[in-house]
C-alpha cells in the first residue's frame, strides 16, 4: 500500500539537515520502498550540497527541489525565516516517480523536452509537480502541458528567495542544481489524486479590455495608459509612482488584477500581481503575461482572506472531487510569497487552518514567486500570481 511521509529540519548545515530529513523518513517509512521526494529549501543552503547529500544518503531515489521565500512549513513545524529544509516522500512499490530537469528554460522546446522521455503510465493516476525559476513559466507550460496531456493534474511553484535578489534555484536528483532552470516530477500514484489552484479574491465592478501588451508588460487598457487606468480603479493612491515610475508590489498585493477562466460553465479568476509603473510609457509590468484582447478585472483581497484561503481551497477541492479528509494520505500546499509576506505573523494560523481542513496527515508548503495549476475543473494548467494551490494524495 502506498504512503506519504514528511521530513523537516532547521539545521544550518546542509549535511546535518539532510541527515535529519533521512532519519525522519526511515523512521516513518518502516522499511517501505521510497519512490521519490519533493524537497523545499531556504536560500541559506547550498543547493548543490543538498542535492549531493540526498543522493548519497538515498541512492537511486529521485527527487525535485525548489527554494522558498522567508520560511517553510509542514505538519512537523514552521520555519519562519533562516535555514530550513523540508520534504514530502512518497512510499510504495506501486508508485512510479520520474524526474526531468533543464538549465535552459528559455530555449524553444525545453518544456516539451522535460516530459519527452517518460516511461508509460502504470495503473496509477498520473500527476506532475513543476518548479521553475522566474521568467519563463508561461512558455514552459505552453509546451509541457500539451506534451504531458492537459488531463494530467499539474501543480507548481516558481522558485523564490528572501528579497528578490536572485538567490532562488531549483534542484533535482542526479546532482542537478541551478539558479536558472526548471524541474518536473511526473508521478503515477496508485490512489486518488486531486489538485487545484484558486485565488478566492473578490471581483470588483472595475474592468477593461487589454488593447496593448507585450509579455509581462501591460501598456494599455481600453486604449488608455494601463498605469493610469489602474491608479484610477484603486482610488488614486499611486500618484507618485504614476508620475515618477517605480515598484508597486507592496501597494498592489491586496488589489491585483484578474483574468476570468471558465470551463463547462464553471468560472474562476487567475490573479496578476502588478510589479511596477513606467513613467515614460504609462505601462505596468507584472509577474504574469497578459494578452491583447483579454479582459482584466480589479480584484480585492484581504489579510484575513489570505490566512483562511488554504483551508477554503482544500475544502472546496475535497467537495468538488468527492475526496473526504478520511481518505487523504498526504498533501502539498503551494502558497504565494506575496501572501506570506502580507500575512506575516499570521502564517502559523494559516497553516493551522490548512491542517484542520486536510486532516492530520503529512504535508509541506513553501512560499513562491508564482504559482502554476488549474483554476477550473478539467482546464489546462497555467501560471498565476497571489494564488494558492493544493495537491491531495488519497487512498
């Protein structure tokens, strides 16, 4: 029978942290075959050292890893800042765990190549966990999802660091680690799999049509400078940045933009976090690509909503997929770094709420600079900001 185990360490040295993770794993696995692991690290650890130590301690066990912003969480504890290493291990002879990685996410075809050499699916339910460093998530997904199959549940988080200084990274078994790249684990799980990504933010009446955009730069909404339109929508609070330009991240976390997604009559919103205003052009840069012809809405969020969101996301997921908490064996929570920084000392309440919803099962979470998943049932996975994703592994 398949099982799930978590490991957690706040040891300062990579070798000691890995040793603690492996000791906890062996105690919980009780001799069961370790099929693979999802690893999360603070940026204080040397990722190459972590990957090497894991490979030495667990030869032949595949894994993927990613860095987090200012802390980690799990059912075993909370590391609010500083050194941290956590893992979610999948146990069982009937679990197939495959890993792929690239150091060139900007190359055309890199996303499809990540899943090009997969072994055939076993009798289990297939899902994917995806991590990339910031900047190429949309293009990677546009290639990866069709190659993997749009019906395969995918969840992911963009690598983060503590201060946007570029210390993020991803790593994987085989000695792989990089500050620019992507990793994916494709798993055949013998039990049930449920995954979803949601915002739970409230939509407002303010909306407009994107009339000029390029990549992650939004130039015009309804033919007017996007920064001007956005500032008007929120009541004029960003007059200085509109005039002089500059970063608006902290001012927009609770007032993001949203794009509507609908599949089979069920709708949801994927959020877009505005990053800066450009005085010369009146444009706004964001952390998600926006396309001409899309309709964007002003959304409203709250600190209390961020705290309660993981619990509400997993409760809705269990209802929608008819997977009761009594049948959940483990969970992976994807949580936005912007939400984490806004919640701040409420992070422990957020994790307690999630634990109450998912049950007393192993889980881990990190705080990401972008989230990937599907916000509507049976729709394709996409990249978003300020989102919360959950993966539930059942019996």
